[in-house]
């Protein structure tokens, strides 16, 4: 399992994962993009607090995505049930 060492806003982090390096770098880019978007509003917050806001925003995106996935799965379930009924199964 490869070890990754990243520096994000002066914070060093090392971790092991089987995830492809391109995915790690894309995740880092998402964090930095969100950070820069929040930070451009003239915020006087520390980097740590801004990173917490980034984490909260990403967590909210995740929760919304999970909710949409569950709703889509439910719709698909109903459609499959309707198709089964129409086919006499």
C-alpha cells in the first residue's frame, strides 16, 4: 500500500491508501478550491477554521448526494415493480 505525503496550507499529512494517486491529487484540489472560494470573501478566519468550513461543506455535499442516491434507488425500485406487474411476473 503506497504512502502519500501531502502539504495543504502548510499542514503536512502522511497516510497509506490503495487509492490511485490521481484521485488523491483531485481530492486535494477540491479542498484547496473550496478553501480559496471561502477565503476570497475577505475572511479573517484562521486556516484551521476555514478548513473546518470546507469540511462541513463537503460533508453537506456528501449527505445531499446520499439522499439523492436513496431517492433514485427508491424510484428505480418502484419502476421495476411496475415493470414486473405489467409483464405479469
